[in-house]
């Protein structure tokens, strides 16, 4: 079998009804999660259905500017989500963190030229899925990093002030908070690298195999994307923390309260 098996819509609908199992568990445990699950599942199905429609069009068009424009749209959406989930005010930090994600994504996509010819990586069937995988991991790690950094600064404000009173510069005073936030966002990625293939069969490799590729080819793709994801997470978290912190304090090195929701 060289082609991916096409799942019939009626069979998929039947499979979706298996969500009744966690719903029954929620009700038995009296957890108020049924409505959230139904909304989340509905949004997931709607969003993926829309993705299928417009990606079909983008893949047929396969125009370089359109491909890059779609990557920019994904970065915009990721930036909005990161700030929202981190408890930070969109109007204060959006244009500060946005360049960090642009720079990181452009750098790693350019690095793909090491393994792909330019006419291959610019193809929509390569550029958009690879960009999506990078941005999905960027989003999750930056939510952790940004939330940890700014919540720690707020909760341990006296510690930050103490560093300043002892003669530390603002950069030196925020460094312990930045270091902890960076570690928290990177640690899961390192754990994933160490256990991939042993604890879990990764997504890209599974997709390649289901698409008809040999395991040897699939493994090469998976190694490439894991390195790319790790680079993306590292660069984006560090840049977003550095760039946002440069705008999160006033001229007297006081943390601005208006950056929080």
C-alpha cells in the first residue's frame, strides 16, 4: 500500500462519538468539563475542516508569496495566543514580541536549505506543514516561558527590588527570573528529544509512514524536524523574553503593571 487510506466520513463520525466515554467519566466524577469538552471538540473539527478547504486551494495555487503570507498569518495567530494565555496585555507587547517570532521562524526555515533544495522548501506542501509544526511548538513553549517570567516577577517583586538595591543593573536583576522561565520552557523539549522513539512514535514519522514512505526516510525527516523544533523553541523563547522585558519596565526600572491583563 503506497497511498494513505482515506477514512470514510460516516466511520469518522462514529469514531468521534467515542468522546461519550470521557463525558461519562466527567459526569461520574461530577467535573464541570462536559461543556468545555464539547466546545473544544466542536472548534477543533470546524477549524480543521476550514484548514482542509483553504490548504487545498493554497496547495493548488502554490505561489511563493501566498505561502509566506500564510506563514505570517500563523505567526500573528501564535503571537496573539501566547500573550493571551500568558496573562499579558495584547496592546502593550504584541509589536514587541512579534519580531522575535518572525526572526526565529525565518532563521529556521532558511536553515532547511541545508537539507532541501530551494525549489523544494518553497513548495507549499513542504513550507506550510513544516512551518506549522515549528509554530505549534513555539506557541506552547513561549506560553510557558512568558507566563513563568512575568508571573514570577510580579509575585517576587521584592526579590527583584532587592537585587536593584544591592547595585545590580536591571538586566542583572531580571536574570534569575529569565533563567528559570527559560529552563521551564526548554526542559520538556529536552525530555522529548531524549525519549522520542522509545516512549512515543513521533508525529512526522508516523505521517510519513502512513503516507507510504519507508521507515528509513521517515526517520530522517523526524530527526530534521526535531532539531528544527528545538532550535525554534530556544531562539523564540530567549528573544521574546529579552525583547519584551526591554519594554516591560519604566525609566526607574519598575515593572509596569499595565502590561498585565
